[in-house]
C-alpha cells in the first residue's frame, strides 16, 4: 500500500508507529511507514516510490509528524559479494529514535 506526503498531511493526527528508512543501492533511501497496523510506502502523486539522498532527508521531511520509532534498515548482500549463493539474511536494523513509554 502507498501513501503520499499530501495524504499524510491531510489525515487527522496521524501517528507513525514505525518509520523504516530502507537503504537501497546507489545511495538512495525510501520510507516505509507502519500506521494502524498497515505498512505503507511513501510515494509520489504518480504512485512511484519516493527516493531520498539520505536518512536525514527523510527525517527532515517527516519531522512535523509524530513518529514513535525510527529504524534504518540495511539489507545485506554479503553472500553475493563474496561469490556465495544468495541467502535469506535478516537486514541490519539500527534504531535511530524511539519514544519513551
């Protein structure tokens, strides 16, 4: 499911339970938002995934919203880089921010 920044701004009191800043190849990042149990990709009005040049840029873009937790997610391609068969390896997750409970 996708959501635009305009749709996010138009919703009343949106709370982002988890902001995942997904690291992609080529120094790009995308934002995956978990809200009310649903996962949504931050996208343009044209339905294309919004790409950012840094994790900071995403955080700045969403700074006006309530975000309970932020994680940078970095998938690993280690096996492929060293000539091994691709394997299902959990991505590295770095907690950047979390609300105190």
